[in-house]
């Protein structure tokens, strides 16, 4: 399944570089006694063939986390001019991924530039890859890298890392050298990309672990977290004090949290969608849009809200009017939906859905809405976008197992 889709906001190089295997890479890959999870190239990229993977200005680039018997992250490109998907490259992982956060800062430097990705999952390590380099056998660097004991075939975690799995991560342009991570151990850690070091740790932030962390988009120097079991969202001051500011209790176990202007949207594991004013510590409205199933897909564009569930084939569309959630439409995609994101720029009206069995879909959301709704919410004429067709992509064989999913 595709457990998560994240849109790469950074501009990638038009033509990527080919990864150059080192002697250490080859020794590790060819060692028959090495039982540790192996990094291996999905495509043997070469300087001669690299031109095939060049990007256009109109392309939307997505990081798709897939979980099957093995974990992988695939870089998928959608081109609105040609209306087509293509697989760009991928990274195989020694753990199942849960989040992929892109950022513009070159690790182990002082340069706020480049396009990199931090991948977290069922591991205490955070792997970092250069998105402008194809088919890396190993990450550029690893935060909290542990030690593998070959003789006993055991992994020893790094003491500076989380004590549990790293469930989520976030990056802010305001602090380009810092990423923050949250864990099932109920801690938040702030990492300095320049020195690959842990700057500080907040312990016992929630009861039962943390499943979301986001730097605030409208309030500078703040970030939010949500708890796995305590049903709450917390707002913190991101200064030297890291003071707790506000808290709101949803009253239900939280799945996803997203910013929605000055407000927040939160989904639950039993099918509810909540509109939250964190500064007022109030739940403005909570409505059940699915019956007793988790809502793991949540994304927004303008005033539109789209939700999906891995236990339903229906996509729900709502809008917010005077701080009230109003149903707009729903449509069937014939498959369960694990994750969803809108494209950017010229693909901003396309909804990308992560499905099961290695599949993802691009859906023209304007074709699902009335012309009045499109004009009201987006301020454009719906008719000029109807030429864009829905597309499906099967990632089977592209850097993962046949039964893996996109989250």
C-alpha cells in the first residue's frame, strides 16, 4: 500500500545525477554472510541513460511511501501537459516507511539549498537522501544511526535517537537547518542538519505516543503535535524555551491533522472530521463523514476538504462556510484510499490518491464538482479543465514487493 504521498515543493535539477557505487557498496551488496537489510539499486542509472529522466517545469514530483514485505519510497512524476505519470527513481529501505519530508538544506553544510528528503518509519533512524541523485544504494546520511552487529545479527540503537519508531517529521523554511521528529515513545526531537546532531528533546509530550508533528504555517515560531492515545492536539512555542501554549481535546483517537488557514482539521479512527481553533482551545465542529472506519487520507485546496479511508471506496468532499463543515459531494474510486494530496502549480486541480496493491490514481477534482462550486472555491471556469483525464499508475515491480501499498 502507499501509506503516504508528499508533494516535493523544492525545484529539482532538470537532469539528475547518477549514483556512483563505491567499493564499500559493492562489498556490502555481494557479501553472502551479511544478513542485515541491504540497500540495492532499483535501476542501474548511468550517465548515458540519465537524460531519459529529465524533468519539465510543469512536472509535479511526489514521494510515495510504500509498505509491503519491504519498505520503499518511489519518486513519481505527473506531467499535466502530456497528462501522464512516470516512475523517476526510488529508494529501498531497511524499514517500513511512515513519513517522507522534503527540505532545502544541504546536510553537513551551512547552505540552505538543494532538494533532500528525510524518511522515517518503523525504526529509530531517520534516513536522508538527495532527490537530485538517482538510485542511491545508501542514504547520504542517517540521523541517530545505529550499529549492526554482524556476528549476532542484531541492531543496537543510537542512544541519541528516539526510543521508539519515528512516526512523523516536519521542516520549516524559517529554520532551514532543522527538522523535527515525533515518536511512539511520546518524545519530540529537533535535529540540526548542519551537524547531524540532536539539538534538544521534549519528553512525555503526549500519553501513548505522538502521530503528527507540524510547524505552523500562519503562526511563526510555533508547532503542533497530536497524541496517539490522549485524543489531544497541542501547540508549542518554538523558541529557546519550547513552552507549551495551548491544548484542545478532540474526544476521539486522532488519525491525521492538517492546517486549514488559521484553523486545524483533524480526522479520527472512527470516521469523524473536526474543525479546530487551537488558539481558542475549541473544537468548532465535529462531524461523522464515515461510519466507524479510520480516515487516513486528508488534504485541502483553497476552501475544499478531501478525505478518504482504507476501509471505504468513497472519497468525501466538503467545504468550510462560516466555520461550519458543509458536504459538497462524494464519489466512488472502486478501491480503498490510504492517502491523498493535491498537486501544485498547473497540476493544482489534480487529486493524487495512494491506494492498495501498488496503485495510485490522479483524479481531476473539477470533473467531480459543479461549475458553480469550482467558480466559487477556485475562481476559474471549470470547462477549460475538463480535458484532463483521470489516470492510474501501477507501481508493481518498481522498487517494491508485488503486494506492497502506497500510504
